[in-house]
């Protein structure tokens, strides 16, 4: 049998390099399309929305059980003001001027524990803020929302 009819087995180095390069390019396109930082930000914002609703629901459950009396909440706008931050326990440490919502967690009647913003590393603050309007409407907000989102609930 002549030499030029002899069968080759395996792949050449060039073929392997081309396949690896094509896979790398496709993987790069997929990672860019998925945009993990955006997806993670949206996930944290979804958690913030749930937490804001949880806090507000607990406040109103407390109010129902106490003849319409709300826990102590500062009047004004729900903003990044130290006096409006919801504290995990009695106001202390990094949340010294904040709103102590221990009435909501006492005996785990309304909440087992106060929700904490996913990006907060504070020892006592939750990263969520609460305020009451002159008409008695309560607003809970998450000023640390990402990607330009505004997370706030008023009732």
C-alpha cells in the first residue's frame, strides 16, 4: 500500500488549539451575556424588597395587637438619616441614633429576628430605614439598593 493512503489517527496540535480558542471565545460571550454582577445586584435587590415588606408587615401586626399604636418611629422622610435606621437590638454601637425595633422581636411574636441588608456589615444596624408621615403612614426603605433601584414601601 502506498504511503499516501496510510490513515492518520488523532488530532494535530493546530486542530486542538483552534477548538480550545473557539470554546474560550464562546465562554467569554456567554459570561458577558449573563453579566454576573448585574444578576447578583438584582438578587440582592429582591432580598431587600422582601425584607422591607417583612419589616412593614411586622410593624402593622404589632399595631393591630396594640389597638392601633405604632412602635416608636421618627417622623419625616425615609432617608439615609442615622435616626431612622432600624437597629437589630437596643440602640447601641453603630446604630446609636437609630430606631430600636426590639418590640417586634420580643418572644419572636412578630419577627424571629430583624432582616439585615445583604451588603451591611454593621454590628447593630440593619441597613433599612423607617419613618412615619404626619398622617401616620409608615414607610420602610432600603437606601442601599443597587443599579439605581428605589426600594420603599409605604402603608
